[in-house]
C-alpha cells in the first residue's frame, strides 16, 4: 500500500519548490523507499549489545541526571552528527541541530524560540562551560541562503526555510557581491560566515554575555568538511579556520 509521506499534496509541493530542492526531495524519497523498514530496530539491537550492555554502570549514573560540559550547535544535515564526529559518550554533549546550525539573536517577540530555550537550559541550568558552533561543507541551508531560491515561498512550501536562513541575509550580501551566488568558493564563504553569525548572535544573549565576562563560558567556532572528514577550528582573534592536526 502506498503511504502518504507528506503533509502537503505532492502536486502542490512540486508546483512551488525550486528544481534543486525537488531533486533533493526525490533522492530522499527514493532512499526511503529502498530502506529496510527494520533498519532502525536492527540498529537499536546493535546498540543494546555494544552501546548499552557493556556500559550499564554509566547508564545507571545517567538515570540520575546529565552534566555535560559542552553544548554544540550543528546542522540537521544527516552527514554531520556531532556525537559521531567527536566520538563522545552519552551524557557528554548537549546538542541542538537545525538548518545551517544557526542561532537567532536574543528576541522576546511572540513565537516559539526553540534554540533560545535550549541555550537557556544549557547555560543557566546545566551550566555548560563551552558552546561550540559547528558549520559544515556542502550545507544546503547555506546554499539556499546564498541563492535566495526560496525567497517569496509560503510556509510549508519553502517559506519556513527561507525565513530561517534569512538570519544569514546580512552576511550573505557582501559574499554574493564579491563572489556571486553559485560555486563552491562562494558557498564555502557562506558556510564559514554562518558560523560567525551564530557566534555573534550567541553574544546577544545577556546570560551568555555575563558568563563570558566572568570567564565561566567559552564560545568556539568550527567547520566540518564532509569530503575529507576534516574538522577546522576557528581562531578567536582572526576568525580564520585551520584544520585540526
Ligand atoms: Zn547544513
């Protein structure tokens, strides 16, 4: 039986989304169709065997609470899982993932501020000592920020993405003027600039500013290049990214 995979009629989505987004959707649907429906359950069984059973004591401790020292903000992209890249154990890293690893500025306007809620919890309750923003190569969100191909679409048909990555508009304009809106050079510049935007926006939160001033919190920028699996760390002073040796 054919399952309905979308909240919107397919014809409506196809009529309004740009070709590149449609191609990505098509690829996703093909992947979903070919996926073994028990893949998740099989993965869970492997986890029980190798990730849970040998570490029962650790899981017992975690039952009483979490005390991660690090918060990481990363992209939702399926290729850049922070726990995998940093090889951390459960309980060590508080993670927020969203399109393009963005942090909005401190805002008190009506709405549902998911990233701000997570930041508040991490900084004020968990008292993390470091927040790392991790951008990545071949980021679809940054690419669309650069091309503005979803500009003017309505919510549910690209509008939510367009609105979200509008957080990059200010950083995008000089890049587009200097390097154009297509090609890896411009895309990479946008991906690196997005990390800086999120770091700048983190500093607009009063609780973060206060903790930075008191030396209780550190902010770091990083970038994961998918093609060679290399992590780059941003220099606080120069803003330049250098690969980790
Ligand atoms: Zn991304």
